[in-house]
C-alpha cells in the first residue's frame, strides 16, 4: 500500500498522522510539487484531480482524504478508529462531511479575507466544544474524525485562533498534538499549511 502525500497541508497531514499513529504498513511517498509530480500522466492515472493525498492498494486507487481515512480504518480494524454499527458509522460520516462542507470553507474564507472576521468560524468552534463535553475525543474514543478535524485546527491559521471561549476544544487540540502521529508530522516554520 502506498500513500502519496505532502505533509504540510491538513488534508495530507490527517492521513499521514493516522498512518504514523497506528504504525500502519503503508509506504509514505512525499510528492514533489516543484517537479510537478502530481501532474505527470502516471500520477493523473492515480488521481485525475492531480492532487494529494492518494492511496494505491494493489489495483485500487483512492483519493479524497476522508475516504482514505475511512478505508484505512476499515482495512486495519485493529485501529478501532471507525465504528461498524450503522449509527456509529453515520456519526463518523456526519463529522467528516461537516469538516469538508463547513469547517474547511470557513477556514479558507478567513484565510482569504483581508479582515479577520471570525463570525462564521466561531459558532463551529462552539459546536466542537459542546461535542467534547464529557468526551475525551470527539466521538468518545479516538476515531478518524479526530484526525480529520484536528489537522485543520493545527494549521498556522488554526493555531492563531482564540480558543479562550472553547476550553474543551483547546484541551482536546493539545491532546491531539501530543499523539504520536501528529508529533511525527509536525512541520516547523512559516511553510506550515493552512
Ligand atoms: N478534498 C480533497 C482536497 C485535496 C487537495 O486539494 N489537495 C491539495 C493539498 S491540501 C493539493 O494537492 N493541491 C495541489 C494542487 O492543487 O495542485 C481531499 O480532502 O483530499
């Protein structure tokens, strides 16, 4: 199994951190954007979007970071990072879609904005804080959802946010940062992805 990745962006880091946290037997290949590796015919045959991350497992090629997380957690059930009952799985899907459809666009808009208007993002942080009431991780025990969401809040922008009104979220984020996978994928300096 081979993972094509570029650690410093959150969609890549979430998968790479997952692989490293559980010590999964996945070969991690860091692509070279400088060499336009993701636009070669060979890579476009893996991911026609020309983006990372992408996973190759035999003749199976998978792209979209959250789909990759769910696949890895399914193929390696010892991770116990993906509930198998219908409601548990739906709960995971809910939060993975929420990250893609709400958290990521809100953070992208904030990054693009000239003014630092956090009014769209703040309620989302509040929802996460509420979800963490009485829970160590977002769904109770550690799941793919924690990796998907924490990777965004660990970006340069995420680290600059004010978490004083969301102490449970701040504590969870600190716990996530200490996990082996996120510690191993920490990138220092201004290149840290957004
Ligand atoms: N929704 C996709 C986003 C993938 C994506 O946009 N990857 C970016 C890095 S985070 C990329 O490869 N950018 C390079 C490019 O657009 O050429 C996912 O979650 O995997």
